[in-house]
C-alpha cells in the first residue's frame, strides 16, 4: 500500500487509513556535551548567546583574558566546535560584549558600556560597526520582527528610556516605556515569539513585576504578574512561555503571555537559585541553576526531570534554545550543548 502526502498534513495510505503520527518528544534526562575550542586562551567570561540559521551560533565575550578582548566566539556546526573571532580589531577601546542577538539575517553584539556602537555580521565572521546606543546604560539587544530594541540591565532603571532601531542598528532612537515602568535589570528579560516581543518589567516605585507585549518595541501593553516571584528572565519556544527569577527556585510557564502572568510557579526538585531558562522548539522548558544543574519539563512545569550535566558547579550562566538543542554559555570555559532528545 503506497502513501499519499497531503500538503500540511501527515501522510495517509490510499484508501483513507492514516499513517501513525511521528513520535512525540521523549521525556527524561539528557547528557550535556562539551564543544571543542580552537584557540589557546579560553575566554574568562562568555556571556550572551545568539542562535542564527544553518548551524550558526554567536556568543559574546565579556571579561576576557589577554588576547580575547573585543571578541566573540562562533560556531558553524550547532555548537560542536567554536572559533574565536575579533570583532573590534580596527576600533580603539576595549569592548565587552554582554549582548548578542540574531534577526533579519544579522547577528548583533552590544557592549556593556553606555554610548558605544553595536556591531553586526551576517555570518559571525565579518563584522561591521553600526550605530551608537544612546547613553542610558543599555546593554543587551533583541530583534522583534521588524525593529531592534535595547532594554538593558541599567537602561530603564537609570533613565526611564530604551533604545530602538528600525534599520538593523544603523541608528538608534531613545524611546520611553509606559509611564512608571522600567527594565527589571536582567540580561534575559526579553524574548520574541514570532509575532511580538515579550518584556519582563518592573514598576516604580512599588517594584511590581509585569509581562509586557509589543509588536514594534516602542508601544507596550503590560499585565502584572499575579504571583510575584522575582521573575526577570523569559523565553519562548513551541508555543510555551517560561520565566524564572534570580535568587528564586520557581519556574512560571503558560501557553500565552497572559497565562504566563497568571502562572503560580513550580519548583524543580533539588534546584537552587535559577540563572537561566530556554524553551525548545518542541515546548521543552530547560532551566539551569547556580549549583551547575539543569532540569527540563515538557508539561509547562508540572513534571520536572534532572539532566546529567558535565560542567562544574556554578558553571553555566546563560542558555538559549537551538531547535530542540540548548546551548549554555559557561563562565571561565566554553559553551556546552544539551542535545536533542529525539529526532522530531
């Protein structure tokens, strides 16, 4: 019996009998693997990680040992191997790239210091100096479908203003968030779900946490978290939104921004303070803690599984989903990869 393929559907056998659906993602633990490095000096502090297309990944280097300042590390094979690339070699000054993002075919990295330019690259190898961020202490950058935004650890807090670019970073404009709202001070406080930006905010002076949504990075609609738990990092993947907070062991999850704002939070058994969250393309939430452990859930945090991790305690600091893999950047070493747990 032959199979007929219908556009947008699973294949069916002639006569109408449906073929079995593809296997569902598996649950349980995964062993993280170390990627290799091809340079002599290992970066002292690898920061933000940006996942591009066709296996390309870029991670920014924050504080570096001699010879790795003003650089990024780049992988062209989904994190299996990494190369060091000098970004600002022709620019005076010492750059610390705490922000890395990908969108509209470009990688973008941003410096920790206010009033400095961003750099862009189509391939992670050849970099071009772009526009200068306004002097509001803004650090990381994000792509929101049509515009780039920079809402950093010091940005909304210090000045009440953020940065917006409509031309892939060539120029930046100061924009005001909704009155009384500011960045909550996290590198991971923004994500993009394919239609809108999701921003975790603080209100001033009460400090109430909220979930903001915007299609352009300038105009925001904000819903307060029903349960305040220090949420300051957010991720999206596979229709799932998830948030965690520094110095907290609770994970908040939902299938929409409003459901995320109303979530009560669940705790992976044994987790210490959480420092990173990612959601894979199959909706798997992966979190890491300060003890060097990782946990994953496929049911919005109702059930958690502990991964087998191969980094030392207090290692990973940021993670990002790469399809059904997860890339973790490590302090004082190189990125590690949580491989896909099935071929879905």
